[in-house]
């Protein structure tokens, strides 16, 4: 099920928050606003693609301080900084802390909307990568140690005969383990197996070749 994107706003200026909320809702996105950085940190839970619109100057915690707390907590939301009192040093620091854009008030509505859409696309990509890796990891975790051993040797390019010699098994035993391994991983060839392993190690590079990983058999019983 596709998750609905959310735009978080952290700003202590209520009129600005109301205006931003109206604009964001007009482009069809869900909004959650917070008047302080500490309030946001207490409430935030990663439930799907999102981005953050963050003011720089706030009494409780500055925007830059919130960025630092987010980094320490492993929160990687694409962040758009807005400020009515900007300077080059602040902008540079905000970008170093991971902001994707620094907008000086007053900014154009279209510019804000374009950056929000860009930020959401970036986070949607992160979520797709994360979900792809989780899906592949679940398949790999279902293998027995014996099947994992055979898989590693198949990936290394060894034939059944070579694997049998390496593991001191009969060729029939290797064929049986290989067949179970391929069935559990839902792959039909060594090429598809390599694609799956690459997806586990480099999921961001595998998004364009996910047919093997997203096969219709995803709901079948893995223990058969």
C-alpha cells in the first residue's frame, strides 16, 4: 500500500504556519505543524515519505540546532529552510547539515511548491530503496545455513559438480539444496540470483530492475 506523503512544518510564527498549511493542502499533501523543534522531535515517527519546512530563528531551539539533533537521531528528512533573517554563513551551515534548499522570506509560492515536490520525490526514493532491501533481506533470511552455503558458491560461479566437491556432497544433494534455495528466493536462474544479491547490497542501483524481486509469487509459502 502506497504511503501518503507528509509535509512537516516547524515554525513558531502562527500566521506563516497557516499560510504554508493552506498552500501545501492546495497541492494535495498532508501537513503536520509544530511550534518548536523539541515538540517536533518528541512527536516525529517515520511512517512514510515526508519533508520538513524549517524556520531558522525560533526561541526554543534554532533551526540549525534542530538539524543537528535530527542528524544525531538518524532522521534524514529532506529539509527546506525558510528565514526572514538570513545570511551567507547561516545558509552555508544549513546546507552542510543536509538542507536541500534555503529560501529567504518573502519567497515565491511556486518556488516553495517546486521545492516541496522535489523533497517528497527524494524521500519517496529513500523509502522505495528501504522497502526493496527489506524485501530481499526477508527472502535471504529464510535460507538454511546449508542453502546459504550453496547460494554463495553459485554466486561465485561454481557449477554443481564443483560445489559438490567443495562441500563433500553428492551432486544430487547439491541439486536439491540449490533447487530449494532458488525456490525460496523466487529466482529461476543464476542471472536472477545475482540481481537479487545486488539488490541486497546496493538497493538504490536495483530499483530499475526489480521484476525478479517484485514477482507475483511474493505471497507464496517460503517454507515449502
